C-alpha cells in the first residue's frame, strides 16, 4: 500500500478531555512518520475543530447555532493546525491544511483542482491535513461527517487504504455498550444488508460519527478499490498493526475486486442524487450485463425534481438503487418519455421539426453501477 488516508475522530483526538491531547498527537505523529519512512504517502483527516475552538474561546458548552459553531471552528482550525505543525515538526514532517466543502467534490473542475493540490503537497513531501470547512459550510454544501469526508478523499486520491481511528474497537454484531456478548467482526468481505444492519446510532456526545457513518464511508472506500479498517485510535502503534500482513486490530473491510476509473468514482460518490428513475428488469439487465445507456423505454417511474445535468439514481422496481448518472432530461420530461420508444421523443416533448434530441436519458459514459 503506497498511499493511505488516516481519519481521527474528535473523541479520539481529545481522549474525553476539553481539547486536543498533545500526548496522543505526538504518538500519532510518530506513527505517521514511521509510515512515511516505509515509503508510504499519508493524508490525515482530522475532526475536533469546534471542540478546539471551545477551549480557545473559553466556551462553557458546545455551540448550538450555525454562526456559533462556525465561529468556534474558525478559532479551532488555527489551534489544531498550530498543534499539528509544532508536533509534526519534531519528526521533520511539514504539514499543509486542506479545507473542503461538498461543492469542492461536487463540481468537476473544483474536484480536479483539489486533487491536483493534494498531489502537489504529497510530491513536496508534506502531510495534507484535511477537515471540512465548517467556517463557511452550510447544510447545502456540507459533507456532514468526517468519516464520509475521509472516504471521499480516499476515492479522490486513488488511495490504497482508509483507517478510521475511533473510540470503538471496530464493528460489532450488536451494541457492545448494551450487550455483554457482543462479538467483534474482524473481517467484512461484502457490505450486504446483514452487515449494514449491525450499525447503531451515533455513539458519542462530542462526535457526529457513529457506526452508520462508518459503514457509509466503507461503502465509498471499498467501492473505490481501497481497503478500510475501523480500529481503536488510542491503541499503541495501531496504524502499523492495521497495515501489517497478519490480521490486525479492529474490523477490516476488503476492497472491491475492480477499482473503477477516476471519473466513474467521481460520478458514484462526489454528490448525492437529486432524484431517481425506476427501471424494469430488462433495463437493469441491459445496464448491468450489456453496458448499455438508459433509454426511455425501460423507465417505469420518476421521483424527484431534477434538471438536465443533475446526478440521479437508477433503481429497480423493488426500490433497490444500483446505478447513478447524469440526466440528459428534466424530471418532468423523463416522466413524459417513460416507457416510450426513442423515436417518439420529438413528438412527446414537442421539439421543433428537424431537431436531434438525445436518444438516452443517461448515457453509459455518464453512468456508474453502484449499490445504494
């Protein structure tokens, strides 16, 4: 594994204290430096900016309103980066801050620019330290949690592995805080419904993560061709143990057998679908087995109010989403075209005589197969 992404959650970073734990950060820096000496490139995704800002502003409780959270994040980002810069300097590791919003991943030009920035930092030997840009992010442009952000960065950078260092030891078959006989799942080969059912609600007071977001992150990471671990972030030498050939700590998620091309990964994960088209069994077979474009004749339903160029999901008649792609037509037009042959498009949409409409609702080059 030549390139890895390591994500550290708020509770791991603070150890339950009021702010970032310098002793833990020093241990983390030593582990990252050791991986770099092995020839690996490392990207660090960090939580904890708001918590760090609470200390800097001497706030007695966690901010509640968006402006208050953004103010705390603005102060906390400086606190965090100051700590990281000082401590990693002891290991001769320069650091560079990268703050992202959903728009940086959603818009193709910004997505490529972000990737180029990461590549330049890594080429210079710097450690990119990533967080969501909470200072300016609103609900419309937020990724929402750093587990998902770390998985998206893993996909963006074509990384080989993602390590989610958490306050839990891994994925259990049931909540270990409630059931003494809860069993740690050491290896997950396929993220099926039985695995997803093991996830519980967010489990810590200061973090926004939880097993649901971690399994959502796993879907992105392994679907992008990367291995993933969930492990106790405060376990000594946890990074090396996860990446060793022998079975490591926590839960290991096996990567997909085939790594999708970069553009396909962007289509699959960089944004949330704005709507859904439902297709019949013949259309699903044509998309999955024959690599066809999605034609109107195979569509049986439309949900949502999307526009041309919006990302939409493709689901079968049972409601299972199995593909995503960019719509050639608006939702209202797709509804008119549903179930009809391509030759009727001009008439159904009242297009001018002689016009040449797109024959497909989603072209195969603008679509990717992915569960969920």
